C-alpha cells in the first residue's frame, strides 16, 4: 500500500545501509590491524546490522506496494518477516562472537595500537546514536516494524561499542589483555538478548496479536464520541507491517437512512485513520433492534426505547 510515508521509510532505510557499510569496513580494518578480538566482534555485530539494514530496506520497499490479486490485504507482513529474519541473524552473530572469544582465550594475544580501536569505537557510538534516533523517529511516525528492528540493532551496537571502548581503555592502562575476549563475550550476551526479544516480538506480530490495549481504548473513545453511534462490539485489531487492520460491528438506529448510516461510517473511519495512519478500517452495520429479534441487541434503556416504538 503506497502512502505518503513510503518514500521517507525507504530513504531512512538507505541511510542505515550506508552508515553500517562504512562502520563494518572501518571496524574490521582496525580490528585486524590491532589484533583485538573485541573490535573484530564489533565488526561482526555491525555486519549483522548491515544485513539487517539491507533486509529492512527491501522490506519497506516491498511492503509499500499496493494490494494485488494474490495479496488483497497488501504486503505489510513482509516487514514482520524481515524483523524475524533479523532476529535470527542477531542470535547467530552472538554465537559466533562467543566462539571467537573462546578461541582467543585459549590462544591469548596482546592487542596492539589500541588507540586506533578507541577512536573507531567512539566514532561508532556517535554515528549509530544519530542514525538509530533517526530510525526510531521514522518508525514511530510510520509504524514500520522493519525500521524499528533496524533501530534496535543499532541501539545494541551503541552499548556494545561503549563497552568495548571502556574495555580497550582499561587494557591500555593496565595491560590486562585477557580482558579483550571477556569483553567480547559480554558483547555477545547483549547481542543475544536483543535477538531473543526481537524474536518474541516478531512471533507475536506474525500470529496476528491484537493492538496494544491503550490503542484499542483510543479506538473505543473515537467511536463512542460520535453522536449518532448507539454502541459497537466485536472490535478486532491486528497489524500487518506498518498497517493497523481494524474492524467492528457498529450499532445505529434501525430507522436511519442508508445514506446517513454510510456517512456515519465514513466519519468514524476518517477519525480513526487520522489517529492511526496508515490503517484500514472495516465497519459492519447493525440496526438497533428494540425487540431483540436476532438483528442485534439494543443497549438503550426503556424510556429511550419507548420514544422510538
């Protein structure tokens, strides 16, 4: 589904790809030059971030396509799938870091030229802080799970880079080079936790979990605020990528003209979409039946019923 946010999402995802590419090359070069496994592990972490950024870019690009004959509800689920794939990548990267760190413990080697490592870690923190904030801002604005997952990658990278920066400083001052693989393992724990949390969130989204209660409560308030609405029920909500899918049964007076009833539905849809754009709203109309003869219950009290009998 094309929206006014599609281009913004793609531009932001492209920015993440560019920044991660530069950081991977820089960290890998410095890590190999210094022999610091903690920096190499950070390069691996950034490589995962780069893959995640690429997946996010193609996901937001594909999910923005309009519905077709095979995807009547659009392509929003592609963003959910990309987030799940990114979660798997995070877990794999964490396990790889642990493996490399254990090898380093068994074959200790004092890293050299640590000042270069300190510089690249400081640069990594600054770049990822700016890019992740940009991703989060656009993700909140557009409801993009792919961009949110990408931002989570970079947030984890910030903390691990800070840890490596501190560790390298301690190693340079104290000469305790065995701290290098230990720091890398600590990085792996943080990365693994991020991957686990993202996996759980992706599973929830792919199983069509309902929208958060606070959002459903806002929907109820919007519907009840319309003066023509008697009541509504069977509210069902879920997400498909950036899109919220909402449907409900709306109860109106049974003598209301069809044109008027349709206008009421349109007005409610506009209010909901204004609050939760992008979203798709489906409303099923039911007449308020005073005699409960199978067309739907009417919540009006006796005095109100008598007015319209």
